[in-house]
């Protein structure tokens, strides 16, 4: 059963300068592993930051309507999820136990994430199912 769906699109050009930010600045939105991944290939860092930002925004949108109380600020939510590349294909969310606890979602819930991009736009869709 689907309990939440979120989608987000962002312009990649908004993220072209993010690779110049300090780790401390980036850690407000991304985990250290996400920052490392996004900076691994400098010519791809803007699209990688953009895609991960879109994924976190999509996840936030998927979870927020189902909160029994006010949803947390987006920046707090960003610290609760980490997005990592799968060695076999699609990207997925991990380390989201704080989100599960806050929203009181069943431990059997699953997050399905799809990330895509063109030369100018990055997008993500998140589906939460139990």
C-alpha cells in the first residue's frame, strides 16, 4: 500500500557553485558521504548535488502530509536522510530511522526513489509503501 508520494525538479545551474562551498556549509543539507560522492567527478558535481537535493525535497513532500504533528523544517529533515548510489543501479535512501520515528511509520515501510536529470534539470520521485 502506498502511503506517500513526492516529486521535485530543480535547475542544475542553481548548484554550479556548490562545489566551492565548505564542507561545513554543505553539511547543512548533505551528509559527508553525499558530499564526497558529489565532488568525486568535478564536472558532474552540480548535477549530483541537484539530484540529491531534489530527492530530499521529494522525500520531504512524500512524508510531510502524513505527519501527526507539524513537519520538521526542511533543513532538519535533510539531516535525517542520506542518499547513496547503489552498486547495481538505481539510487536509494538510507539512514532514515529518525524520519520513521518522527512520523511514526511502520518499520516495514520502504522508500522507493528514482532520480533523473537532463543537461539542465534534475528530478526525483519518492514513493513510500508498507
